[in-house]
């Protein structure tokens, strides 16, 4: 391991309380919505893969209108699911994935009720979700955090980018490793707050191209900005 890079990450982690504080000062403290259904969140997160938030929400809303109960979607033709989610992009692949997921959950559990994820041992809940094709670390974490209020930190493309620029994770880092590192660094009670606020920062300020560094509340802790100066 590059010791200089390792030391830089230690310094970046020491800045984390100030990073969280500055994000809160700008974006506030978001409140976790209660009562979300785990299967709803799981499928909505699958729909969010490789598309915009607006597109995935539109596709999910359309899917729920067409199939108010997931059991009816499970019994439907793949082409019917595809038609319902076409506005979200990659509808052909995602429709197959969703129907396979519903059938596999029903086969294993005898129903489509995932409420057990709220109380099952955390690693058991993680393992159950991760065992399905197309369900990666982010989808697992989103389902458990948003719908089950479990202490798991999800990393999307915005958070991945910001964490690298801040020096919190290495430039070359797998999804699994990034989730592990960020989960260890951030206080568990702040997972939802930090997740939402980093996404807000990534959409508005810390963009992939042309980041608005001079307007960023984290500029004092940013290795990316320092390197540009």
C-alpha cells in the first residue's frame, strides 16, 4: 500500500465530523420516511440502476399503477412488466430481472412479504438480498436502510465520486470495499443523513464534469480541489 496515500486517507477521515457538520448546515437533517415496504424499495432501486432518478421514479409509479399487488406482477408476462417500465430505460433487461426476483422470493419464502428483513440478524438480511441476481451492494443497502431502518450505508455514483475526491476511499476501489470503508467511517446514526446530503451535494455542486468547487461546503477538506489549485 502507498503509505502517503494511506496517511492522506487517515487525515480525510479525521475531517469527517466537519464534513458531516458542513453538509448539515447547508442541507439540513433529512428525515427517514417510515412505513416503506421492503419489496417496493428493492424493486424501485433495481429500476434506478443506470438511469436518472426522475426516470426510475416514473417507471416505478407506472409499474405500481399497472400492478398494485406484486403477486399480480409475478404472475404477469415479462412483456407486460416491460411495457409498464419502458420510461425508465433498459426495460427489457429489468423486466426479466424483476419477474425472476419475484418468483425466486416466492419460491424461497412462500410469499412476497419481506417484513422479516426488519428484524432478522443484519448479516442474514444482507446475505438474503445479495443472493439474488442483479442485487448489488447499493441495492441491498438502500433496501435495508430506507425500508427497514437498518444500519447499512448505501453508496451511489454521486457518493462514490465525492468520497474519492475527498480522499475517503482509494481511487481504485470496488463497490464492496467502498461500502465497507464508508460504513466503518460514518456514525451509524448518521447513515441516512449523510447518504441523502452527499447525493444532494453531488447533484448540485460536486458534479462529474465541471464541479462548482468554489460553491462547495466541503472545499476545505477536498483533495481533488487542492490538486487543482
